[in-house]
């Protein structure tokens, strides 16, 4: 039996080379991460009615994790994949809920996390998120990450208004 969490939110082949419609300055207006933790590099699609979004992270050989996470064979840590998914979900949460000034969506947890592939320096990670439900100060987001057409991570991100 198919797990609905595992079905692709979008076809990654359609979006992997899509033009960027929102740049970092646009993202900064909605999410608080900066410097090394500013992992959502662009948004290629969002739909405020269907509450869906697709963003990306372009990894490089100079990323801070490359030197120390498996020297000689650097792999993006799973926690970084989770953070990219959390950031596109946070962006989406700001479309789904009115966020009071001075507050933001923070990471409240992740359920059904699965890591299915590797992210190497130079890979573009396409991250998709879909609002499953919003309840008071919480948002629940189906999230998936792809490199090319291969799913590398997925799970249910829980965001909390902080």
C-alpha cells in the first residue's frame, strides 16, 4: 500500500530548472535565519490558495559542513536537509497564517522523517512543502527534498509560532 506522505507533492523534473521567482531578500522578509543558517536560497513556486511552495538550496564545496562532515567524502548532514525543509515550510506558514509582528514560525519537530539519498557539495536541493493543517499556533507541513529527480528526504514538519 502506498504511503500518501511518500507520494511526490510535485513532479521534481518539472521544477528542478525553474527560474527563481523570489530571491533571498524576499525570503528574509518572511523567515529569520541569516548567515550560515540561511539555507533557503530561492523560491521557484508558491500557491497561496493551495498552500504549496517549492524552494531550493544550492550547496557548494565551500559550505561550512563540507570540511568536517565525513572528510574525504563530504555528505550534507541530515539535519541540514531537515533545516532546508523547515525553512520552506516556515516561508509557507507565513502565507497560511497571519504572523504577528515580532513573531515567526520556529521548528517544533518532525515526524515520519526518512532520508533516502545523499546530498553532495555542488548539488541543488529542491525542497517542496504543503500545508496539511493549521491549528492555533501550529502548522503541519508535508515536506520533501530532491536532488534532480531523486528524493533525498521527507517528513512532516511541525512549525510553532514563537
